[in-house]
C-alpha cells in the first residue's frame, strides 16, 4: 500500500495513476471525503487528513510501505505557517513508521534561504532526513503546466507575461506526468538509502512557450517582459496575495541570478515535450 498526499493535484494524481496502472494498492489522502470519491471509484482506499493535523496524517500513513509527500504553498500562510506545516508532515511520517518517503521537491532546495517558497522544501527535506526517514527527494525544475497561470492573459489580452531578465534563455520544463511516473517508480523500487534526484527535462525559452501556446490558441501572443522593479506590483495587480507575491519575487530573483541549479545525487530523465502538455491543457 502506498499513501499519496496531494492526490487532487497534477503530480499527486499522476503518481497515484501510475501506481494503480502498475497494479499497486493506493491510499488517497484527502482533506474531505468528496475529494476521495473519484479515487475510490478507481479502487483506492481513502483516508481523511490535513497536512497541519499530524495525528490524523500519521493515522492515514500507518501500514504503508511508502508515501508520496509534498508541501503546498498556501497563499495566505506566513513563513512560520509553512514551516509548521512541514514539521507536521515530518512528525506524521515518522510517527507512522513509513519506511520510505518520496518528496516532491524543487531545484534550489539545497539552499537554506534566498529562494522564496523553495526554502520551505529545504526545511522539509532536512526535517525528514533528521527524523531518520529514508527519503527520495525529487527536485523538479519548472513545470510545463505553469502555463495555466497565464492562460487568462493569453486568451483575453493576447499577452504572455515574463518575469525574468530575458524571454530567450532556455529553461528546463518538466511535465507533471513525468514527475508522477518518477515518483511511482521510486515508491515501487526504493533505493537502499536516501537520495536526491534531479529531474532533467527538455529546455524551452519563454518566447518558445508563448509561440507554441499562441499556435494552439490561433493567435500570436505578445511576449511582455515585466521589469524587475515591477514584479511585485504586477503580481499583486493580478490578484496574487501580498505574502505570496513577495515570496515569488525572491524566487524569480534567485532564478535570474543562477542560484537554482541541479545539485543532486543522480539525474532522472523526463522526456515529455511541451507541445504534448499544451495540447492536453488547451481546448481545441
């Protein structure tokens, strides 16, 4: 039995789907019973728990050979709130006696600060290791599905906003289906010791992403580079809560300065092309 948190999201859902397709038993860990119904229909067990409730989360993980865990970024949470949530996850995994945890992490999680939301993954990675949990940390680059965040601007105003110093720097972008497949593989065949796995993926410039998205939408998108001084204002004007907007500005700055680099123990190749992901996201 493998417990999957975040199962209603892209990566958690892909992980659970890959496990079920392989004939493995899955326990869907969800916050409300309604969110578990689609997975129960596919043959999964369902457990109700919130990341902040370490007692309920531990109960949901008991008896599992492995668990997929992640740390959501909650827009209204403070730094202290996210750290407490990470500590709740660590305590639950340790209390349940889960022998192996696969963690959705991020490139840059080796750094303790200066990376915006990624620093909370640094806290979670180290917390699991310090608790003696054998951990496979999957450090992901950009998700190809991040295009969802700009679909409204693309379909409405015909623009593709870029938060960075250039729209022409190739950046690895991974499909969440590939991340889920890697997580399922790690759960089914755990390593003898904890490890950090860098997920490699095809690289694209933001201009190439905009061109591919525009082709599917049937219109040319204007690539608009947001100046560094305007990052915070542009995010808050778009409706991003101030706390999260501030964190994202630090993340964009870290990326612009080249701080987010692969530094894991080994590399796992991910091959899904951006075009395939966009075709699945954008209605015909």
